[in-house]
C-alpha cells in the first residue's frame, strides 16, 4: 500500500483487515510497516508492507481492506475491499515419461536418442523433447 505525502500517514497507523463479503471486519491481520523491517523493502518510502500467513479453504475468497490513520484527521480512512480468490493446492505430482527407446529395447543409434514427455497436470504444462 502506497500513501500520498499529505496529510502524512501515522507511521504506526496502517492496519491490514480481513473482512466479510458485507465489509464487516473479521480480523485485524496486523500492523503494516514502512521501516525497512520484517518484509518492508525500503524505510520511509510511503509503501507499507505486512507479511502474514493465512489459512483459507480452497474455493473461498480472501477479502482484505487497509485501515489508515492520518495526521490531523479524526477518523481512519478505509481502502476499497480487495478480493483474492483461493485456488485448491496442486496435489498431483509432475510426471516424466521416457518415450524412446521403449522399455527394454535397444538402439543402434550413435549417440542413442532419448525422447521424454513431461507433464504437470496442476499447472497445465506439457512438453515433449
């Protein structure tokens, strides 16, 4: 999250919230940082960062919102809700199949020719060599 220069955001006043589909706050996930520590790349650059580990059921959506406190403003400012879809994990391992030479066969080619087929169903990648 990047912040404009005026009015200045309070350094300890930026929070990441998990919200419901109706916008109700479900959890305060943590305070976002702009001090170059704990995942924040550059201190005082106006970009606030938070590293957080979440557990979300596959097929659900994660809805996030930022709450920020600014100097000389009596109320916090809320961002729009960002929805992050959660995909099920890829549980099928990739496969590598030797196509040629066929199992148990010999070849007179010099150098021997090897053909393989790689497939990863979870990522949709398929390649022949």
